[in-house]
């Protein structure tokens, strides 16, 4: 072999040509082998065909950031954990659930973008954590026929159409606040009527519901003194609102403020010395564990009504025990560190999966649509997942809990002080022929 000036070998031209010919022959043989292999494989019977994994997609719109993330994060985690748990158990009779989530950052205007992205991913069912966000997407989800679960409760602004496309988690807003006032009235001992006022986040459910609450409380033997509306986010001081209510002689104040604002309210009540001789009651979505972690003993003496089991009800409910075990396994949380909003999210997952299961039984995975899931949600009757009272959903009462229990804040923690009680059912929503929603009284004031 010849070598160049640097000692490297130089192949004669004939050798190079021969190598190239063998390369072409080799590549031709490889190609021929591949073709023959494909032909023979197609001709042979398949011994073990691997089926495509069946899957359905749902969407979660929550606040992982922003002012109400203290509600949105645990609620989102509860849903995601339940879906993961179901999939690990084999899904819905072999059908896996793909859960996509979007963070609307506690800003209602961002919900439309979140919804559009979820629709492009093919969701057939969704959930939302806040009514302002849900209101911005309501026309679109109705047009697209995508049912949604509204995790904080139920309100007129989300139930303006028939058929219904939104299912709430608890009693309608008006009845929820009446429940809170009636609970406080049960502790009232003076001869005169108890004077009730409200501090409410300026969101659709508040504007729509408060006037009806005022009428009901007067009929139920209480004295309505007024409401203070304020932004749902960004409040640094509630002194003016609280002192206005105090100047009117409020005996019982109902709180419907959430996230960071809830902490500010509690601290201001304590700082202004308003707790003495007054009762403060937070609604189902207000005053959660994240608030208590911030305000500490400043919240002691407050009352809070809940419509979801808490993490300490493991002895009564097998589903709660499962949720607690999963939260520890997936997130390393001990029982005392599992917030009520995590349980809200878990329960939303329970209802979503039950609706999917019934719809799949009815039409099959291949024919699954939002309309089929909507219809299935309203077929849920006496569903008992071991997570509080059994669940029944109807068009007339489009929510999955009509029961609640009372807690009192002691040493910075919620302590259960009552059994489950049934919602007052004072009002219901009726849709007129013109498509407008109207609130009608269901029961008398007796």
C-alpha cells in the first residue's frame, strides 16, 4: 500500500471502485430483505395484536397562580390526583382519562384562551373553579355542547339555559347564604331580630344573589342591614366596609370573600375588635386552611359551613380514607395538611368520572359526545362513593350536594360542631320561555 507524505495509507483506484460496487450490492440485498420480510409478515396471522388504548379527555380550568390560588391549587390537585388514581385502577372499564389543565391566573378574561386551548385538545367535559371565569366561557361551552362542573357551588348566572350545561357542587348561592344566616340564628338568644349584613366579592353570583337573600332573611325573622361589595382580588384593607356594617348594628356578618382577601378580612375584624358580641360566618368556599395558616388565632371564634367532607372523616367514609391515602402517596401530605379545597377537587373528579362511566355505558367510547355526558350527569341518582351523603343530580337542582355541616375555628383549625344538615331549598332557578333565568321561592317562610 502506498503512503502519503504524512504516512497515511492511499488506496489504489481499483480497490476504491470495488468497495463502492460491494456497497451498492449490499444495500440492494438489505432492501430486498426488508420487502420480503414485509410481504411474509403480512401473509402470516397475527398471534398477539396490541389494541389501541382507549382514552377520553377532560379539561380543568383553575387558578394555580394569582389571588385565589389558595383555592385553585388544592382543588386542581384533588382533581388530578383522583384521575391519576382511577387510571392506575384500570380507568373506566379499560378506558383511560386524559386530564388537561389550564391556569387562568385568577383573571376571568384569561378563561377564554384557556377554554380554547382545551377544546383544541379534544375535551368532552370540563371543570372551573370560579364563576366569573365560567361566565366568560359559558356561551362558548353551550355552543360547543361541552358540559362543565362548577366547583364552588351553583348560581343563576351559570344556569341560564335549558338544557343545562353546568352542574354545580353545592346549593345555589342564595340558599347557601340563607343556610349560613339560619345557622347563626339558631344560636341567637335575644328577643329582638338578629341583624344580618354581608361582605361579598364583587362577582356575578353576589350581584345576582344578594337581593334575594335580603328578602328571604326578612321573611325568616331576621333584620337585613345591607351588603358591602368589593373586588375579589387585591384588597389590602377592609376597614371601611367592616366599620360601615358595624355602624349599622350588625349582629351577624356573612363572608363571601376568597383567597388572599379572606385573610385580610379576618385580620381586620380582629384588629378593629369587632368579634365581641357579633357572629361571623364564612360561606362554603370562604375561609379555608390557607387563610387560617396566615391569620392564626385571629380567626378563632369564626364559623364556617362546609358541603364537602374534610380529611378527618376517614372513619365515616371509605372515599375520604382513599383520598387521604392518595394525597400522602402522591404528594407526601399528612392528614392534617390536606385542605378542604383538595377534597372539593377530589369530589369533582368523582362526579366527572361517574358521568363519563354512565355515558360510555350508554353510547360507547367511540360515540362519546358532550351531549351524551351532559345527559349522563343528570342520570346520576343515589350515587354513593363513600364521600359524604349520596349524590343525586337533576335539571331542577343541578348540583351534586344539598347537605352541609358547621365548623368553628378553634386554635387556628376548623372543628366540626354539627351533623350533616339539608340545604334550606328556599329558592330555585326557573328559565322562562324567553330564555331568562328567574328565581322562584320553593318553600314558605314558616
